[in-house]
C-alpha cells in the first residue's frame, strides 16, 4: 500500500504545512507502507500529483487531500478511473460541503488515524465538458453566486453560509435569470431559468441542501431546474430550494433523476463544478463512465435523514 498526502497551504484560513507533516510522520513511522508528503504550490497541482502517482504506482494507492472541496475536486480529477486508487479529504477548507453527505460519523474525517485503515466505496461522478465533479454542479444564478463567494469567504468573521448570502445579494442585483436551450435526457425544455443544478451529493454553498435524499452511488444524477422568478420572490424561492423543499413548488422547480443535462445559451455561461469555475456557451452535464473510489472512516454512513 502506498499513501500520498497532499497539503493545500491556502485552504480555509490557512494550514500549517510543517505541523501537518509532523502529524503524518508520527502516524506513519511504525507502518510498513510507503508514503510521500507534498505541499501543493498552485491551482491544479494536486490533480497533477495524483494522476502522476496513479500512473506510476504498481500497488494500491491512497490519496489524502488536506483542504476543502476544491482540493477534493482536484484529487478526484486526478484519480478517477484508476481501480487501484482511492481518494479522500481531511476537512481543512472553508466549506467542506461534500462531507456533509455523511449523516453518521462525519466528524471522524477530521482525524487522519481514522482514514489510514478506512473503507472504500465507488462513487458516481458528474462530467461536464471534460471536467469531473463529485458533489454538485450548477449553472445560472447559483453558479455565479458560488463562484462569487471567493471574494467574501476569506474576510474576517465571514462563514461559508454568510459568504454565500453576500454573493447572492450581489448577483441578484445583476439579474435573476437567463434564456437557455435545455435538454434533459432527450426532453427539450427551452425557457427562462434562474438556475440549473446537477447533484450527486447533497450540500453546497455553505448550507444549501437542494436534494436531501441524493445518493452518491446509485448510478443516477439528481437534476433541479428552477424557472425565472422576480427579485421579490427569489429570496423565498432560494430559501425553500436550500432546505430541499423544491418538490413543494412543482410549477417553479422541476426535480428529476437521470443521466444527462445539456444547456446552451447565446451568452457565455458561468458554471461551477464543486465550486470550481467553468465557462462556455454549451455545457453538457452527464453521469460519467468513470467512478472514483472514495476512502471513508469505519463507522460512517451516508443514509439520508429527514430534514
């Protein structure tokens, strides 16, 4: 067994790489497994390191991202499709929304000793224009808000949910919706939409849970299509959407499960994939043929609980 520990020094409010490396060395000193510790130096570095290790390793490889959802997204893109690779995350970011999927034992992810001998499960992935996401992807107001969070979340005393609200207010002022050509599993639904979300996980935006019963390993994606509403109604609608109550508004919010959503627009669109920005005039979100082996502590689970 080989272990690769990737430390993102700029995740959240900052990680102390030296102290983290010492923690890893102390835990690994009496184990026969080989391991490597790397501090990431730039955006995309964790993906590069994970892919290189996956290609070079002739034995099972476990990759541990010390960071947030962005760090996890990078190791997922680097390790997806390799049967001998498993990835995980130790929550050191500002949001760590994917781990909220774990309804029991989620706090165990914070401690490395719980993960070294953890279990693995193959999780589904969202593919969009060649990039992969494990949690939630979206386009429209919500994507603009998610991408815009970065300018707020590093401010003192600003939590993940507060950063989302600040970005939401700023983007509502700019405009509520756009006109899209939408095709959902072969059904065309052209119209004006506020946002379109594709979910494999449940939580994002620091506290938004549009699909409380989404499962990361059921071979299906959950789609949420929110029609355009007025500025007077958007706050109420977003609140209900965030609490997973979209099914109570069938005239405004369409929820379904399937495999592919294609969106085109005359204007360039902003999409977010696990918080990472993607732009284009045509975006195709689909259940990827690749899986990712996700490493989780013994005693955790992701069975949905009523909200």
